[in-house]
């Protein structure tokens, strides 16, 4: 593992942009024990299939922790992948609670090992037509901005192609 691997990396992108696959490749390239924080919950067959697909494509060698509401207390000893902040926010809205981004960022700051967070960039689409969707978009945008401000490395993925927005990829990283 490169000793200069960023402590906090944020990987952004649209839905099905390749951001999760890219974040997984970063974690694998780090050469450390890998923890996968799964924030998604399976409420229907479509989501169950998506979760299963992620598990299969991720492969072995990951210690998985399911954390729909409180991922920040479950970070691993090696490198941790939080996939994803978007589902974490959605889970809170469904539970009628507000995600505490400040507490999550404080936990990430206090954590001793690298963390890679995945999040959807929702600011590129149309204005949602209902209050809940607009609240979600506002929360997502605010939390993405907070995470990006704190992150050492921010990467935007479009069509599977990574673009570094902030920081520098360590040598040997995809």
C-alpha cells in the first residue's frame, strides 16, 4: 500500500456511473484489509437484486457491515468503503430522522485508517416536483459539499471514467 493513501476520499457520480466499482478498485489497490459499509436496505425485489449484484461483483476479501443509519461507528481497521452516502440519507428520511453529517465527519476525522465514501451527485438533474424529493436533493448537496470540503481526495466518475476534482491520486492507484 502506498503510504500516501488519502485519509478521506469522496467518490461522486450519477446513478450507474461506475462510482462504486471505481471506489472498490481504489480500496483493492490500497492493499489493506477491506471493510465494506453497506448502507442500502432491501425493501423490494429490485433492490435485493442490486445488492446481490454488488456483492457478487465485489468478490471475496471484504468484511461487510450493514449500517443503514450509523456507518461512522463501524469503520474498519484497514481501509473502509462506505457505499453509499446517498442511501444513508434516504434511510434517514424514510425513518423520519435527519442524518448528522457533522458527527459522521467528526468520526471520519478521528478514525486512524483510510476511508473511501461513495455518493451520488444529484445537482445535475431537474428540480424535483415534490417536497420530499427537494429535501433529499438539498440534504444530499449539503452533505456532499461538507464531505468534499473535508476530503483529501475527491473524484467524480462519469461513464466509468474518473476525474480528480481535489487532491492527487497516490501512485499505483487506478
